[in-house]
C-alpha cells in the first residue's frame, strides 16, 4: 500500500502486480511490440465487431464502408478524421501524383491555408464566391479567408519573384488542405467542407507555350489515372469561377454521381464514335431533330433578369419519346429546361438572367418591380426617359414544339396567353390581364459560324438519344459521373488584375512587358480515396489498386484462442518476405491479434489488402503457404522458398 493525498486528505492506493502476457490475453491492457515488424496490434484500427444481419440486403454506401473498415471517422458535417489506414491510402495517392509531377518538371511547394481577403478582391472572386468562403478577422480587424484554391496567392508570389521570360516556364504544385463552406456537404469524402487537393500552377510568357504546357499536364493526368487502373472519361468543361476559356474534367462513372457527362455513341453499324465528350453544363448547342422525338405536355419555365425588368418565359416539351421505324412503343422521358441555353438566348438583356432563382420568386420579383412602358416615356419627345427601363417579356420556344422552320418572330404587344396555346391558366394572368406589355418572341438563334441560316433552339438538357453536336450523325449517351480532376487554361485571368508581368525581348530586339499566361490543374486527393473505394468495391469490401492499397501484403496465421501456436512461424514468413522483397519492407503487415483466422480473413477482405498470406493447417501438414489475391480472388499454394517470387509476380 502507498499513501497519497487528494485535496488535503490522505488516500491509499493499492498496487497490482499483473503479468504483462496475462494482462494482454485477458484484455486488461493493449500490448505494443517494438521488434521492427509492422503489426496489427500496434496500429490504431477501430473496426467494430458487428454481427451481420441477414435481413439487410441493401449494400451500404461507400462512406459507411470506409467508416466500418477503420479508414475514417466523422468529425463535423463535411469534415472527417483520417485514420491510419486512410492516411496510408492518401499518402500513396500523393506519392503517385508526386512522381508524375516530377516527370513534367514541376516543383513541389506549400502555400498558406490562410489568404488575405484583399487579394481575392483584386480578382473579383471574394464577392463572386461569397458564402462558399470561410472568412474571419484577426485581432486587428484584418479580413482573411481559408483558401478553397490558391490562384491569387501563387500569382502574387510568382509576380514578386519572376521578372524575366528567361525564368519561364515555371511549374509549381502543392498538395494541401482546402476549405469550402458547402451548403449541403454530402457523400462523405466526395463533397466535404475540408479536403485535400493537389493543385498545379503553370506560368508561361506566350499563349503557345501555355498551351504546350496544358498538353503536357493532360498527359500527366492520363498517366495518373491509367496507373490507378480506373475507367475514366475526359470531358470538355465549363471554367466557372476559375475563369479562362479552355478546361477539361476527369470523371469516373458512378450511379450516385452529381455530374452528367454526354458522349457520342457512334452511328449504328460503325465501331468508332467521333470522340465528343462534354459535361452537361457546357455541352455545345444540340441540333433539333423533330423526327427523332414524339412530344407531349408542353411546359413553361419562368426566369427574371438581374434588373428585374425582363420576365423570361421558356416553352419546352415536358416529355419526349424516341420514335421507332418499327413502330415499337418507347419509354417517355421527362425533359428539363437548361438555364444556360436560356441565358445564351437572353444575352445581356436586363443585365442577364438571374441564376438560381425559383420560378415563383422570379415571377414575384418581376411583379414587384413592374414599370409600365408608358410610364417610361417622355411626354414631350415620346422617347424613353434617360436611365429609365420598362418591364417586358421575352418568350423562347424550343424547336421541338414548333411547326415550320422555326424562323424568327416579330416583336409585338400581346396578351401573352395566345402564343401557340402553350399555357393553361397562367400564374400571373390576373396581374397583367388589363395590361399591354412589350413582348419579344424568339424561336431561333444564329447558325454556326460562317452560316447565315437561323437554327431552331434546343432549350432542354440533353439526354440519351439526342444528336451529337459535333458529328451531327450519331446519338449521345448520358452517364452519371463524379469529377476527380480538372484542368484549366487560365490565360491572363489572374495576371491582368494582379499585374503579373515579365520582361520580354521581341524579334526586333525591343524590350517590353508581357502578361503571364497561366494554367491551373487540380486533383481531389481525398475525393480520389472515396472514388476508388466506390468504383472498385465488391460484396466483401474494398478492392484497392495495388499502387494505393494500405498494405500490399498481410500475413495471417491460425491459432487457438488465447494461444500463439503459429506466431513464431508467421514471424519467420514475414522476415522471409522482407528479405526476398526489400521493397515490401514498409508495405507488409502481420496480423498478430488473438482472433480467429476466420475473423482475420473477413476483416482483411473488408480492408482490402492486395494479397493475404495464410499460414494454417496446410503449413503444419505439408509446409505449404496459401497466397490469396484480393482483386482477382485467385489462390496459390507455395513453399517458403517460392513465396517471395510469387509475391513479386503478383504485385509487380
């Protein structure tokens, strides 16, 4: 007995002498063995012991599987703890990226997560991204934000250190945490508020050089995804908040994906398609082919301009069905209007279309700001008063619901309920029943560059069966996807507002200043963890590609509960593998837990080790070791002498 004190009072503490071996076996303490071997007992691997429920037939989502397999844990909405196994997969993805970035001459750096708000104001993105930014003030009242990306920071840094074209091209990248205040974080690591990204920034002094750089990076991206063994699509994309006029996205097919990619399927009877692939958000104008579709239930979509003076009414087919030469009954597909097409038709009328507003809100905003045409007229001159704007309506019709050639209509004052009989009782009929409101009706747009003809408008989001806009000879196939990476050719989007210039010498020897030509290239690292897990999983659990599996080899042995019958042999096998395959020294794991071999094997399948080496009854009887391949399910029986070569053949 020993004496102590607690708040001035004497206490007695009893000391227990317990054998370390017994305390471990009886679950009193956790045993750590530091003999140079990587052991499961030493790794923090919180896998719950859950008995399977035969009534649960629905496959759990990949986020739940990653939690169950001990890779991640939820911290807060859209924010996660990365546990040891998850961090190993992440580290291996980063090493693969590092290798391919070095191959194109890129230097690795690390920029701060905190960025000055004033820097983002220079490029206009502080206001444009708005609520997506995590913003705060320091004790001195200076505004900062947590960087969702680093174009402003890297441009500021490079412009202060590079002054001559002789210092270019420059390619720098980082792999770091990013922050975005997602309104609805979902799907685990696929859309979080804190995430790890690789972003590469490139700087050239000419557009030609920047485009060559772009092609080099595209090649590196293909190498990364090819080595991962993922089936992926490369799609033309919209640059969005990043700016620039050339970008591509890298997607994998996923039934729960948030993106839709459209690809040319090729003409029937031909093996090759034209190669057109694009994100739904930036697909080229689709040709109207009325003969391909039967339509029903014409619908109307309402939008409003930014100045609240232009009400946009878009008429489109609610449902379509593909026509068949055989007369067979097809399936009706619901059509959805494409606001991006409407924006292109409306143009800058009223400041452009207000994005993301509900239809009812758009109607209310137009009504609340209604100004009669007559109220804007100068009674003396009969002209519109300077600075005045009157309320008006723009009607747009999808080419599938019009008869004739879809030629242009004239502007008119109309009652708004007569055109093509497209509307039933209008939501705002009572509002303008006694008003004459200027209305423009648009049924066509200019044809392709170099063509004089007008073409009917395709107002809806494309679906499988629509005509490919590139070859105009084959049909599109729509695929649900998740984005893994994005490449942007930025041009001078950031060098202009941030005055990033370098000195150049022309062919005539005259010195001048040239704006930096930039590119930025991202890969979502933590998103890749979830994407690979989802794409390659099976009914047993996770099936990682060899290049990113948490461990390439797991050694499992049998033994009675509470005993270690085969532990010595397992250690010999472990050492033999390392001696014969030195590259596996940090990529092999010994499952030394006091668990049944059945449980060990089940967890090994769920975790997704590339290969599992099993030392069991066959070794006691015939000195044979079983090697199981996780991805293929193949099994091999080998001797100790053959083991290293077999692993080399499997994992090479």
